[in-house]
C-alpha cells in the first residue's frame, strides 16, 4: 500500500516501462518521468540536516502515509497544494515513509531541511499496531517541538498506533480521505467480484473478500474497526473532504462528537484554461477521465464503448485520460478508444478544452469522497456524466452534469451520453475550492484546537 523510494530492480523497472509504453503510449511515460524528476528535485531542495536535530519549531507535525508525490493521486495533490499556502502562515513539518524508513521535512521562512528517521515504513499487510510508526512520530515531534499531530490519510496505517498518539499526550487531528477507518480496502471494492461492497458488515463475507489479498487472523476486521473508531473518538478534530463523507462516518461510527467533525474541501490547483474552446465537430467527443481502474469505473466504460460499437454507433468518439491498469488500457485501444494516458496534476482542464471534449465520464462504482477530477471538469466547463453515488453526485446536482442511477450500469451511461449529445452545450467555468481557502480553514482549526 505504501509507496517508498526503492526496492525495484532494473529488470522490474524495464518490464514496467515497456508495459506502460504499450498501454499508455510513449508520451504518457514521458509525462510520468517528468513527474518523477520534479519529485526528485523537490526532495533535493530539502538539504539533509547534520545530526538528529532541526533548527525549527513547528507546532504541528503533518503525517502522510505515502510519498508526497502528485503522481500518486488526489490525496497527495491536495496536501501539497495546501501546504504550499500554509508555509506562508507557519513553519511546516511533514513526515512520510521513504526508502527503508521515514523522512522528516521542515520549511520555515524559506529555509528547508530534512532528516532521515529509522524504519521500517508501514507494512504492506494490514496491521493493528506498528511500533516503528509510533517511534518515528515520537522522534519527529521531539525534533520539531510539535504538540499536535495531523494524520493526513489513514490508508495503510495501523489504527491502534494512530489511536495511541492521543494516549501519548499529543493533540491528534485526523483527515479522513476515504473509508480506511471502516476497512483495509479504503475504496470498499469487494473481491473477487470487483463491486462496491455497500459497507458490508457480514463477517464471513468480509473475511472472504480480504482473504483474496491477505491472510489475516480471525477477528482482525472487528478489532481493526474498533481501534479505528477509538482513533476517531479520541481526535481533537476530524476533517472530512465533504459533507457526504462526514455524514457517512457519523452512521458508521456512532458516538462521534459533532462539534469535532469538520468539512474542509481540498484543492486541485486547477485553473481555467485560457483561450476559447474549440468548436465542436459533428461527432460527440466523450471521454473517460481519471485513473483507469476497476473502482473508478474503467470496466463500466469498457462495456459502454463495446455496447456502442455493437450498436453501430458512429456518432460518438471515445477517449480515455488517465493512467491505470495496463490490460484494461490495451483492451480500450483495441476497441478504438483514443488513450491519452497519464496526465500531470492540474493539466486536465487544458486537455479537455484543447481536445474539444463534449462530455466527461466519471464512472466510479464506489461512493467517491470528493474527487478532484470533478473540479477539473468544472473549471474546464465540461459537463460530467457520473453515477448517483457519494460526494460527486452531491456537487453535480447543482446542474453541472447528468447523474445515472447506481444500478443502471453501462446501458444507463450510454443513454446519458446520448442525452448529452442532444444538448451539446459547453458550460461556463465554475469556481472550485482553492488552496488558500483550505489553508485558511485548516489554520483556524489548528488555532482552535491548540487553545482548547
């Protein structure tokens, strides 16, 4: 689950690169390499500190369970955008897994420094406690003098160790990105069927699902949920990306103090592209946007295109923007889908405008908790077709898209695409949350938490 800095041999890297070239195309691989280079440059901008101390006092230690790399997804994009603004307000300290241990980065008034901490990083197999994680937190808070620990994402972390932070005398703040409090599969995609589990609580069914990936002890999930609930209840503040996510956790974890639950939307940093939108052609341009993976609806999209082809529909051309599962991408190519592949964070609005996309398809089969891709489509003025699930549905009900009943499947999506083709209208660019607004709200929360 955790992305670290090494451990992949030359042969494995070469095989992965070839697979990506065949699935996404050489230009996509090039964009990935540029992001890796930017990530390396960012790390290099934090000089290694001498000894085991840092000349900075940061009252808050921000903790991420992965590398702070935009290529990894919306969690990382939203955090980095926010911290870029927060550092103007306060000294920032960020701890995350790296290589065989952890890396602590600090920035204060333009001065940057980094410290390597002993590992190992969070385990790949779900765990209830992680002593190395707890030790890294203790060392990092001591190094920067932090009394507040802000866990930015719970996925991949041991819930018992997160709960233990509050018992160790630290002020604990949690940001809930998904459903990692409820299940080690934070997107609730049930295996082997690859369908949304609908918040399953059947112990036998849950065990069969988890057994497809891990061999966990009997009773593991019940204890995992108990400890995660303890962490939520012991936190001084819990931040959710959307009202939908807050309300869903209120039902999944009874007894949460409403006064400690807060909604702060993340920011993609996307801006409206300059220039006029290209005039639409006679053929409707429908594009799947986001990671091409089963939980994001890639298999549904494949069925939509296959159905359109079987019906002889030549009035729609299909594209896919986003990297993902190489086998699915290769099948989409064989169906005639134009695969753009991986795109750099924040660039989607320009791509949608440049390529005259008429309608964007966000077909996640689980209830997304926010999704920055919606923001990027709204900024581009492109209407969205999505299933009536989760936080995106709440936002799209304001008139920026077409919602498909969750059980309507590919047939319902194709009907919605047809309806969009009949309307064929570009929307004005809509305002979306900014990093400055998120940073301001988070700073207010820090101030309130530290003074109570």
